[in-house]
């Protein structure tokens, strides 16, 4: 194994700027992350930056498998719209989630 390997890159430590609950979506720079524990501002917690997670989605979006998803932080939900650049990339839809469905499985940072 390479002596300079520091991490496999699935989980990273994040110092919080606000409160989060385990399972919350966080945007860290250009990365989407899922909080793996609950914490308050100033706490450092582990966050997953790989994997498939079920998250809330805009119920009127008709998401196809593999579609690019964005995170609407103001409404705490995934959407197909980048909000004219305001919504950061979340990842790709792992499975389809049609109009009327309120959650989607998202493959983070894909």
C-alpha cells in the first residue's frame, strides 16, 4: 500500500457552521455530504461523501434514473433545477422517482 494514503475518501470530518441532524444533506464547498451524526455549530462530525442516500425531493419533479440532481438548500430538497446556478450539484438519481413522489435515492457527487 502507498505510504502516502491518508483516507479512502468515503467519509470526511466537517466543522459545522450550524446545527445538523444525522441524515441531513450538507454542502461542503463543491461536495454534497450526508451528516453521519447530530451536531451544533463549531462541532466536528463525520460526513459521508459517497454512497446512495434517500433524500427529500420536489414532489412535482419527474426524475429519471441517472438524472442530475441539485440541492435546494432553502427548501431542503433535491430538484432537477440548478436554480440558475443557485442550487449546487447533489449527484445522480440512483432510481427513478416520478411526479408525486417526495423522496429520491441520490448517488452523491456522481
